[in-house]
């Protein structure tokens, strides 16, 4: 709050908070990242080799289920997949399904039914629903500064004060062709957040370039 005011954002605490919220939406669309731990549900494509690329930095995964409209698919046990995160240098945010494994106690995943791959084939599932915690452990210093500057920038762009506030850039479906969507913790889908070419401020774009999530641009490959 104080950082945004120092950057030039004015008004009551509530008004400044609203500009910060607008700036956060733009930064999320531009970087395709969460900058604090956030529980979310992600639906993403499963590649033929069992790789599920995630559109956010993943911290932990609590459940992985095949997606099949109209049916309740079982959650996979943790032994059926492994998780990698970009938090580790050189890592990629992904769930790797263990196609070679099986569990004779799970209907559809038995050794004679094709194991975990057979389970997905049985459900006709080409996607997986991933529930977990995503985002950075703490907001990076440059991101906090970028948010403060952008909040002031958006407020200034809405001048004069009695003019209707301009809305944040449209949050449309992924124009890169990725079949990815994110839901909130209540299970209700939120508006898909498509990659944005800019936050609207070249200064802010420059501060955030090191935090761009490029993995999400190749989702589904």
C-alpha cells in the first residue's frame, strides 16, 4: 500500500487497494504467474508421453484426476506421478504421469488393464485436473515495485478523476492454442487468463521480463 502511494498512487486506502488489485490482474496476465502461495485447480492437457505442463509455478500437488465429462474419475495415488517445479533451477512446472506403473487395487489401473495409462484410456481422458498450491513463496522485490508503479500508471491513465475507469486488459481464452484453465478452490471456474503482450507500461514490462512464465506458451505440446 505505502509502496504504491510512494510511486504516485493517491486516494483513500480502499481506492489505492483497488488500483493495486487492477495492477495485480495485469501482472498476472502478463507473467502467467502467482506471486504468493495460492491454492488452485488447474486443468491441462496430457501429452502422449504422460507429461502435463502446468501454467503456474507449482509448489505442491494434492490430487491428480483424469478429466472425463459426466463421470467421477478416481484420484491417482501419489505413486502414480511425480512433480517437478521451476523453483528448482533448470526445472519445469509439470506433473509426470508414470505410464509404466500400475496398482492392482485401483479399478482400471490394474496390471492386466494397462496400469495408469490404461486408466486414462478407459476414461477417454486427454486432460488431467491438478489440485495443489502454486506460486512463489514470497512476492519478489522487483514484482512488488512493478505492481506499485503499475497501480500509479493505471490511475493516471484513468484521469480525469470523474472519468469512467478503464477496465483491465481482457482476460480471454489462451490465444496461443493452449487448452488450459484455472478454477478457484470452490471448484468454480474463473475467467481463463490469457498471456498478455504487455502490462500497459514499458517500464513495468522491463521489471517483470525475468518472471515471464514461458512454459505456459507451449502447453499441450
